[in-house]
C-alpha cells in the first residue's frame, strides 16, 4: 500500500515538474524579449539586380480563395521575367477547374504561372513542395498557403536578406483579415500574437533556431538541399526543415514588422483540427530531432532552447494525467500531516506560476503589437476556457 502511494505521488510530481518547466520557459521568453532589440534587422546589402523568385502556392480544395491568392502574388512589385508562380494543386473537387481557368487567364496576361495538379497526394504538402522544387526556376522559393493575401511589396522587404549566404529562410509575421469576426477569432489572434511576438522574436534575435511557419516566408533552395530536402515523416514539415537547416549551418531571419495577411479559423471544429495537428506535428519533430540536435556541434544553449521549444506540448498530456490522478493524490496527502501541507504549497506555487506566465505572456505580446492593447484585454478569459477545452484534443495529438 505504501509503495502504491509513493508511486502515485512520484508520477504526480514528475508531471507537475513537466508543467512547471514549460511555464518557467515561457516566463524566460518574456524576460528574454526585453533583452534583445525589438526592431527588425536590415539586410547587409542589396542585390544589384532582382534575382529570380519562384512563388509556391500549395492548395487542397480551396475553390473560394484560390483566385484571390493568385491575384495577390501576381500583384507583387517584381519584374515579370524574374517571377515564377507554381500553383501546387492537390485538390479533389472542382477547385481544379477554377484554378485551371484562372491560371490560363493570367498566362494570357503575360504572367509565368504553372498549374501543377497531382492526383497522387503522396507526402501531402511536403511532397508537393519537394516535387515542385525540382522544376522551379528560382533559387529563392516563397511559400503561401491558400488563406493568405500577401502585400505587393512582400518581395521587396524580404529578398535582400539572402545577400547573406548564411541565411536559409526569411519568415514574416502573420496578421489576420478576419480578426474582428467574433470572440473566437479575437482570442486566436491574441494567441498567435504571443507566438509571433515573443517566441519568434526572442529566438531569432538571440541567434537560436526558430521555426519557419509553413507560409508567409521565403526559402533558399541550397539550404533546403543541404538539409536533405522536404521530409513528409512529420506533420510539421516546416519545423522539421527549419531545425535541419539550422544544424546544416544556415540561419533564419524573422521580420516582425513585415505582415503577411491571412485568415483565422472561424469554427471551433477547424480550430481543434489545427491545434491537434500542431501539437502532434511538433511532438513528432521532438522525437525525430532530439537525437540529431544533441549529437550536433551546436552550442549547449541552442540545444536546450530547441528541447524546450519542441517539447513544449508535453505539458498537455502531463496536465491531463495530473487531473485524472488528482483526486487520489489529494486523498493520499490528507494523511501526510505537515508533509501534505508542504505538498499543497508546492501545488499552489505551480498554479501561481502558470497563471502569471500565461497572463503575462499575452499581455506583453498584445501591448507590443497594438495601440489599443488595454481594450483587447477583455479577451484574456479566452485562454483558460480554450486551454481546458483543448486539453484532451491536444494531449491526444501529442500521444499520437
């Protein structure tokens, strides 16, 4: 009986330690944010003439937005003879016909647009990008998902960073066209602001590996090839490639002040699917990349940062299992006397840590990005509600 109680408490406090470690890391991100410059870096120099850029647009059954996407990238302020557009269409519905007609019309206007339709969706997005890269004209490959509407000056603000041979990719900050749609989109916008302000800024400014976000950025072809190309063995193929290029000697540039407008999920089912995919994919990268990361020649601080970054979603199953065993743990501690009181104090400290770091994280991110940040604080209750609601969903993704 004593052994069972000891085992139960050991498991509980091990899980509590995981949660505390993730929250301490989040608090460290807040502190570190104020230790680095907030302004975007500037390119070392400019290209003497514009290089060829290939814009890759992976889509799947996106008939309502594909024309808008094509119009946006064709409006780029870039010489037409230096701009190639690849529409990577894995659709299985009438998006194929809509896209084909739009591409034909754009080609008649003189744009170099190719409609690459696959009937075999092997590798999904990573497979489509891998196949398209082999026939791309440009050594710089911009990627935009279907729900993005990049601005005309996107290439002007990003391409010159590749004059530095060590730059493997450039990532811009997502902004949201439909942020004001409702409470869900307002709360999700605040959630994403935390990632794109505190996480991406502190990792990039501090010289750590940070992840390409899958869209709203540009890759150097040679960096992709040096890392072994696009892999489809994780859902987060972008994070996987980011770390492999980092270990191959390339670095990323993050531009907080260059926006890539997009759209947020407006239904809770779409949000759950998105969050499940990210939790699962990041954990797949954790399992895949940890041995390589720790065997690499990277400094210890970068290995620790990568471990904390890729392992952050472990807090979801840890929290869930703590909830499941919470009642028996409470019953065991009732008979522990002063030791039980100490254990309760530890619980309270971790709860306070969670509360302070979560609130502080999003308050700082919102204040840094929005002049009306005080008004936006009314959406803070979104996070505990969302966190509880998605705990099982995301924990299932991590376990998968």
